[in-house]
C-alpha cells in the first residue's frame, strides 16, 4: 500500500538522520543530506527500500570522485550522485550495448535506433540534474570503452544492472565484456559496488539466471572473482525478507512495476505490502 504523507515525512527524517550519522565522520554528511533532500517526493518515498545514504556510504562514495554508473536509466541514483560528487567530481554513465535491448523484445525500432546516440544525448540531459555545482558528465557504451578512460575511475556502481548482462551472456558475451570494461576503467584499489535482486540458494540455477531479474550471490561473487576482483564485504542494508519469490515469479511483479497486478487490486495491495525486491549489496575491489 502507498505510504501516507505523514509517514513518509517520519521515515525521511529518520533516514536523513541516519545519512548524517553514516557519513558525517568524514565530513561529507551535509553534502549527501542536501542531495537527498533535493530529490522529488516520489523518489524520497523509495528511500525506505533503496537506502541511498547507507548504500553510498558502504561503497565509500565521496565528493570529488570519478564514478561510473552502469545503466543509469532514468537517473534515480544519478540525480543524487551529481550534486553529491560536486564540481570536482565526474560521473560517467555506461550503457548496455545497443543490441542487448533488441534481445529484450519490447522496444520499438525507432527507440532502438535512437538508443544508438545515447552517449551523445545523455550527458547534456544529465548535466541539468546536477545543478550549478554538480559533477561533470561523460558516457560510453559497454564494449566500446574509450582507452582514455582506462585506469581513471575510483568507483563503479552496478545497481540492479547485472541480470540482463547475465541473462543474455550466451548471445553476446555481455557480462564478461562489462566486467572487463569495469576492471580496465578502475584505478588499482578502485571499488565496485553491486546491488542486485537476490535469488535464494535453494532456487534452480536456470530460474536464477537473470531472466527473472534475480541472481544468486554465489554466482555474482564467482563471476566478479573470475574477472579479477576481490570480494571485500557485504551488507544487508537493501535486504527485504518479505520478498520470497516462487519459481514462477519474476521481480517485476513487485513495486514499482507491479506488472502482474495491474488489473487485480487485491493482488496489487499484497505485492505493495511486500515492497521492492530483496537485494544483496556487495563490495569488490580491483587489487593494487
């Protein structure tokens, strides 16, 4: 069910206080709180599921960094990151290769054609989200990383971006290519932060292959380690034990998409009560 405005305000107050507590020790709490407070109401309502302050703190994101956000989409995290990274920072968007969208099967030919120019059209749009003191913006497509970016990045964020790369791996080596790009673009000691819909260990591997949105933790760790990264920690800040999918479920049944309940108010209410998906949050580094 939808949170009442008064409840949202209470939750926001608690979350913003937590944000300040989480990062104030390194002196950047005020910048992050300001970026969170500047978000529109519909974005702030999702803080209770996405925990941006705690997530960014766990990954060690700080103003002035150069950061890659893989699959920034509509900019939910981008709009927080740009003002938080500030004028000394840089945010680089990394999009899927254009042909992966064709595999998804629901985009029009016109949309697919327009997507080919994303690296040119997205940066000027995203720059408007950062305000007067936001980070600079750049972009590239996975599989076509400019050599000039090699070894230049402090942090890569893979937030709910791995499942389609894994799902279509056999069609185009997408996951291997993405992880190689992320390894190459990071500085030694750079961080990869992963937030991903979390499949239980007891669920079939063929169900948890990304096609339903979920991946197993063991799969993600194994693939990251095979790409050369070290697994250094995890957090339950984005866990939601209410999300217990069956083997016929997919993640898009849950908020905000609610695909399966658009014509069923009772089911919709049940799924809204579950909330957004159960998510693993893991931190990896590129060895020095």
